[in-house]
C-alpha cells in the first residue's frame, strides 16, 4: 500500500507503543485511515503524522486525552489557545508550590545543620 503505514511502523516512527495507538483508536482520538477487513491490520497515512505529533505534544503538556479529543473535534484556534493558557497557569501554580516546598526544605536543612553544630 503506497503511502500507508502499519501500526508497527507508525509506532516506530513516532516512538509510541503500539498499545497506545490501539487505545487511541478505541477511544476515537486517532483512528487509522484504513483497517483491512480480513486481517484487521490498521494502516495510517503520512498526512496523519502531524495530527499524532499534535496529540503527543498536548499530552506531554499535561492536557488530558478527553480534552485533546474535544479540541480536535472543534478545530477552533481560540479553544486551543484557551486550553494551552489553562495548562500554562496550572504549570505555574505547580512551580510555585514546588518552590515553596524547596524553601521549607532548605530552611529545615539549615536549621538542622545549626543544631548539629551546636551539639558538637
């Protein structure tokens, strides 16, 4: 099949487990362009490479698959930007929380070192 890639090839090209591609198909997020009716083999087109890259990019940014699916169905730039903005804000909040924890730990370490030197 010209310009068609098996699920194994697609997984290899994108460094994604075959199981993940099967799951994406199952939930209707990323479906093959063709499924052989006899063998059940899934085939993807080169045009789908960009879509899979978008899915994996959003997933790596912490966007839940359900939101990714909704976004892909809408194909609306404003909605897409809203999702990215929300996840940016979530990431910034996590950074603030981790910085607070780091400061408390640093304080505890400094405090403990001081007590250690006092007991010597």
